[in-house]
């Protein structure tokens, strides 16, 4: 906060050895008159959406036998049209190994249909599975598959299958459900010409709201709510009398799926990323960051979880993620150094 990385943050952690702890620091903005952050402050968690709920809904479909890793994407999305359309598999979407070669934010002025058309028709820069390429487009396609399988909006499935049964009462794709003064602002946005608060920060996900809920970004949540989700995962996918994931599915989340590329990622989750996970957690740690300044992670072997939500993009986004990664990494090292190995 003193170095202006963000005006405030909320940090929470839990483990089998320690009680859940949630700590709030700072305010919603740098204005001393702005509301102080508290345990239940609501943040736009940005790309955490890719994992919770998008990838996890797809993984649950795998568990249920409704989806297979080697299913071709065009079986579910027949409008996909490029030279690799018959080689793009569900596993490529879950491991971010689809070389789109462009940022969707660069297409924000094309409108919802223009963005969707680019996702469905752009030629890939390489054969699917041959290279790692982190993109919003892969998660949007995955969300569309989930909607196809369940024949309903992604947000409806997430609410019914995860948020409601887990008691995540302050988590939603629709921030208008909550008082605006409880939602943390993300940016003074020159493109939209206003301060972004209570609406999706990510440009492409915001534009796509004209026709759909994107699987790439747009979820709003709190630290306690995300800890509820991670706690379920630490309990081998079973909590409150409900099984959300099989043990095998949990194992695949924290097993490297891209060793052939000399990299590491789990199924639907990032894996063992010291850049923001630090050096004190085990090699079985999965997690996800969000561009707005968020992170969540689970050390599956040591049975502990950490969430930090902030608005490092306020009042304007930084040129790179080095400062927020330093904070995420240092907090992770502090937390995981206190957890017995």
C-alpha cells in the first residue's frame, strides 16, 4: 500500500492445522474518505473466473461422463471454422495450449458478434497442444461447451452447482445483485470514460455481456467465499454431504499436463508457479491469478489454501505484473512458511 501497488487488499487462508483467518487492509481507493475494506468486500476477480467456475464446471462434466478430454471441440461448437478445427480437443482448452496469437482486448471495438466471430474463425498460430498460449479465447470456448452440455447460461450452472450449495452468498456474475458501495472499484477507464465499479473490468468479457456470460472473466466474489470453494477441493472434492469432484479429478488438477512442453500446468488450473506462489509451498500447489490483482491457491499435499483479493489496477493498470506478483509471492511465502510440511 505504501508503494502504491494497490490501495488495499483482503487476505485469507486456511489449513488442516490452523483456523480460517481473513484480514482486511486499506481502503477501496487511495482517497482517505473512501470506505475501508472488510472481510466481505466484493472484488472483480478477473481471470480467477477461468478456474472458478469455468474449468471446474467442465471438470465436473468429465467426472459425470458427459464430456471427455479427447472430445473434439467442434462436436459441441460446430461454428468453429479454421484449418485445425478437427484437431482442437477439450484437453487443449483445459491446459491453455491453443495458440490464438492475439489478445481479445485488442478486439473490444468489434462488438460481441465480432469478438465471437474472431474466436471461432481465426487461424491458430500452431497445432493445438504443441505450445502453451494463455488466452481468454480458450476459456470462452470452454464456457460455451459447458453451456451446450447443460443447455443453460454458464452463470446459472455455476450458481446451482457450486455457489448455492457451498454457501457462497456473495459470489455472482451479476454484481448488480449487491450494493455498489460494497464492491471495490477496479479502474478509472479511459475507454469507457468512467470509473469501473460493479461492472466487468475485462473489456472483451464486458462487450460479450451483450449476448453471453464469458467463461474468461467477470465473476465477483469475496475472500471467505473463495476459501469455501478451495476448502471443498482440499477435502478431496467432498464437503457438506455432497461430492463435487472425484479424487481422480482432484489428482488431475495437480498433475502436470504439459510436461512434453517443458512447462507445468494442471488440468484446469495453473500448477507450481513460483512467480506468484513463492518458494514455500509444495510442488502440488495449484492456483489462479486475476488481472485486477487477485490470486487463489491450494497446496494440495499440505492441505492449505490462500486467497488474496486486491484492486491493483486502480486508478490505472500497471505496465506489467511484477509489483503485484512480488506481493502475491511474498504473502504466499509468509503463509506457507507457517504451515507444517
